[in-house]
């Protein structure tokens, strides 16, 4: 069983990762700035308030863990711009300070996924500026991670749509191409996304690369 810390543990995606990991018997520390929004109902769950942009808080959260997951979100586009890539940089710097750094798994974004050869989701005409800013914030974080060769990291991009729903336990994966059905629908429940992420923790298949999922 793994000892897992989850930044963004109170969020739409992060809370499902916490639930899925607990359900599989792992030990989890859920982290966010507002401790009151974190779950606290399991003997294998610890909760703590910590800011992912605070290097010493990240070091403390990561020390002794097997895996550090970041599922932080910044609300609008400019919030993501201030949070997503900076948090990846803060986490990487903190992990480099540890003698035995945990594996780092980051919840990414769909914007940089390929739709057809040579076109990415963020090339779709008509996307609002705010959405583009969020997509590029995640794209910048992924570019940064791709330059990190001394740590064990994975970026898991959601498909176009991810929302609370049913846990079926089934999903399809790809590396850099958007997973969609024949009609172009690209979606997953946050519960099944969490299944895929915890599967990756238990059976690593995507070390130092990005992968994506869809139903
Ligand atoms: N299709 C897609 O590509 C797609 C779709 C949905 C989401 N996403 C991405 O997935 C990530 C998670 O999304 P979500 O919808 O689950 O977000 P969410 O529900 O808004 O939750 C965000 C979480 O991040 C935490 N957080 C924010 N700033 C923090 C900080 N400085 N330090 C520590 N924790 C912080 C929040 O708690 P506190 O505010 O209490 O700190 C909360 O737990 C986001 O980056 C989002 O862009 C991608």
C-alpha cells in the first residue's frame, strides 16, 4: 500500500482521487489551503492545510510519502496562470531537496492534446480567452515537466469534459491524442478519472510522460 499526499484534496477531481485511493487501502494525506473543506472520515486519511506555492509546506507534505499528487485548480484563467505552472515548479524544487523524493503525479489539462494530426484542442476556433488561458497554463506546466529528467513524474490530462458521475472502473487511454468517441465526444466521470490515476500509482505505465483518458 502507498502513502499518498494529494494537493487539491477538496476539489472536484482531487476529492475523488482521495476517495479512490482510500477505497483501495492506501494511506492518504489530503491538502488544501482551506482545511474545513477537506474530508475527514477515514482512519487512513489525514488532512492538513498547506499552500502548494509555499516551498516549505510542499517539502513537509512530500517528505516520507511514496506519491505526491497535485490536483490544484485556480478558478478562472488568470488564477490558473498564477497557480498551475508555478505549482509544478515549486513541487519539483521541493522534491529535489529530498533524499528520497516521492513520485509526482499532476492533474493536467486537455488543451495541449492532439485532435487531428498537427492540431491541438486549443487550436479549436472560437474558444473563449479565459479557457485558452487555463489551457495554456497547463500546457506550460507540461512543457516544464518534460524538461525534468531527475525525478519520477507523470501528467494525466483529463479529456475535454470531466464532471462528477458514475464510477464504472472502465476507461481508455492515449498519450498525446484526445480520447473521443466516433462523434467527437470526449468525456469521463471524475470517479473514473480517479480510477485511472490510482491505477497508474499502483502499476506505473507512464513514467516521465503525459497520458490521457476518456470513457
Ligand atoms: N478538461 C480539462 O482539461 C479539465 C477539466 C477540469 C479540470 N481540469 C484541471 O484539473 C485541476 C483540478 O480541477 P478541479 O475542477 O478539481 O478544481 P477545483 O474543484 O476548483 O479544486 C481546486 C483545488 O485546488 C486547491 N487549491 C487551489 N489553490 C491552492 C493552493 N495555492 N495551494 C493548495 N491547494 C490549492 C483548492 O483548495 P483551496 O482553495 O482550499 O486551497 C481545491 O482543493 C485544475 O488544474 C483544472 O484546470 C482540467
